[in-house]
């Protein structure tokens, strides 16, 4: 692979492993890793909990769309997006048109276990985070699927193993699209 691989954009629910796998994948590919949540925090000079508290979810989503537009214009990065980035159709267009989108998909019970000790996700600071995760999953799973070029379950696989599998999938994806465009030119 190498030069011909476009940017890789990871989407999926909270706790699917976008940040964890994104960092490892970027290292493997020798590319820059960017996390849209961290980027928004650095641009704002405040953490996500603060943005939600002061500007509401709507304010956060506006910042997120600006961030996704800017970041997806980079041609060779690995980008981990926030769990709700796919809710906005503009974001879905930016992602789908500008790189390879990978949907990391984990069952709700796994999402819950992976997010339960970390208080940095404002949407989950509720008495029943399992129900929130379930409702978000029902609403968003069709949107993750709509935008994805590749879908990978992450529930029961070690991050390093996941990255090896993902490298293989990316390789076949690039080969297939290269073959398809060669045929079009024939
Ligand atoms: N494949 C995996 N196996 C075991 N633990 C994992 C795996 N992937 C991620 N984790 C753990 O789950 C937690 C959440 O992972 P991570 O922050 O990467 O999720 P995320 O998809 O980026 O979530 P968010 O949308 O909230 O940013 C971390 O503690 C991470 O170490
Ligand atoms: O699923 C979501 O809507 C969110 C996921 C996180 O990555 C952050 O973007 C924020 O906490 C909102
Ligand atoms: Mg993350």
C-alpha cells in the first residue's frame, strides 16, 4: 500500500475503539493520527464536558462539523471521529467523499464496559447509560453503515490484532478500487 491509500476515517459508537485503533493504525502506516474530539478541545481551549455544559450539544455539533470539514481535507491522515459525527448529513458527505470510511462496530454491552469508568463523555453521565447507548446505537447504526466503505467488529478482538485485520481490508479495498478504475479506462 503506501502513497495510493487515501485518508482513513474511523466512525462508530463510543467505546468502539476509534481512538485506540486509530493511533495504532497511524503508527503502522507511518501517518499522522488526528482525533476530532481532541482537535475540537484544542481549538476551543476547553474539554468536551465544558463545551456541552456552556454551549449545549448543538454548540458542540457546530464545532464538530467545522472540525470534520477541516480535517477531512487532509489527504493522508488517520482520523478518529466522535461517536455522533455521522448524525449530520454534511459530515457524512465530507467523510464518504474524501477518504476511506471504516465503521468500528461493538455490541452495546462492550461499549458500556469500555466507557463506564471514564467520565469524559457527557451524553453518558446519566442514571442509565446502557439505555442511552442502546438508543444511540439504534438511531446511528444505519448512518454508520450508510457512510462506511468497510465494517469491522471490534467487540472481542485485541487492538493489535484488529489493526492487522484492518490493514488487510484496506489493502483489498485499494486493490479493488484500483482494478475497477483500470477497467473503466479500458
Ligand atoms: N479492541 C479492544 N479491546 C479491548 N479494549 C479496547 C479495545 N478498543 C478499545 N478498548 C478500550 O476501550 C476504551 C474506549 O476506547 P476508545 O477511547 O478508543 O473508544 P472510542 O471509539 O474512541 O470512543 P469515543 O467515541 O467516546 O471517543 C479504552 O479504554 C480502550 O483502551
Ligand atoms: O456519541 C457521541 O455523541 C459523542 C461521542 C464522543 O466521541 C464525543 O464526540 C462526545 O462525547 C459525543
Ligand atoms: Mg475516541
